[in-house]
C-alpha cells in the first residue's frame, strides 16, 4: 500500500520514512527490505494508536 501523504528520503547511506500527520489509516505494520550485492535484511515495525 502506498500513501500520498508519506515522505520518503533517500540519500547515499540513509533512507527515512516520515509521516508528518499520522491518521488512523496509517496504523498497521510497516516492513522494510534492504538489499544489495552483499545480502539482504528485513525489519518490521508496528504503528499503533495511543
């Protein structure tokens, strides 16, 4: 799923996902896959309402 109100910054060594104003439809699991010629890594984080 993609959101038009989410910002993704990609520099030489850092990628950052920013959600300036969190809305209920943003809640859920975000998963990132990092991959290059050496290997790959997967990480997930849960965005929950307070």
